[in-house]
C-alpha cells in the first residue's frame, strides 16, 4: 500500500495575543496520498491559508508534526526548507506575483536560476506554456495578459522544477467564472499528467467539487466532506 506523500499529525497553530494566545488550528490531522487532488474550504479567517503556509514551510506549527516524503519538516534547517520550497513544493496564490519587467517565459524560469541545466529548463518551460495555452504569449510582459493568462503563467512557474506537491491558495479568487473553470481544469489535467499532488484552498464549492476530496474548516478543525470529482 502506498505511503502518504504528506501527513499532518495533531497540528496546532497559535499566535501570541493578550490576554491569551489566538488559536487558529486545533489538532489538525490529515493524510494526502501521491497524485491526489484535495480541496479545503471554509469561511474567511478559519485557518485555510495558515495551514497551507505550514505545509509549505513558510511558517512553523506551535505543536504537532508535518511529514513530507517521510521527513519531519519541523526537524530540518531553514536552508533545507528553502530547498524544498524551490524544488519539491510549488505555490500558486490568489495574486500571480509575476515580475512585471520580465516576459512570461522569463518569469517561468525564475525558480530555475539556481540550477545548471538551463537548456532543459527552457525546454520544460516552453512545454508547460504550450500546455497552459500560452505559447503565443511567452515573450509578452505580464501587463499585456488577461487575469486568467497571468494565473496560468503562475502555474507554469510553480511547476517548472517538477515539484511533487502543488499548493494553491484561492488561485481562482480574482477570476471570472470562465477563467476560474479554465484554471481549475488546467490544474486537474496537470495533476494527472505530471503525477502531481494538488491541495487547493478555495471559497468556490464548484471548484472544490472537481477535486478527489473536499475538506472543510470549522473552528480550527478540519472535517471531511463528500466531494465529486468530475
């Protein structure tokens, strides 16, 4: 039986406040299998983005363990966390965060600047841009792209180093319905084609129900819902 790619064990996250700490996450437990697509839903401020930040090593839990590929992320150095963020975990946010002075292709290649295989990186970037429907936009600046095109370019950048896990935080939040559905379909297609494990935080139940599983945050606790993968 396959081992989970990602395991969360009794994760608690608190922030210091007076007169007592603010608890955002309360003993969250979760297992995500390789190649799975998972949506996390819930009201604003419930802890969805906090959880993604913890999984992505952008923050540390107050207590509990996050196991990624068999390694406890809380037991490794900041340098190793940075390496994992660059090569093994991809990120897509609500805002694309593309560099405005760089072309779409140059933006896609930014995470590869620490690598030596520049030729292979360019080839992969071109392949991903074609897959995302952006081949004819490769040499355009982000300001000349639509919102949906910018988000698809951000997905390409997130996948350039062939991560095994993609974390997407409200990736369709700034898009219209057509753009949101197109981006969600792209993510799911890449989930299958690249054997990519996908965790998406979203307010949209229509997007969530496209995933293999749907989980809901309530009062810092994560509960399973019935999801429909179309």
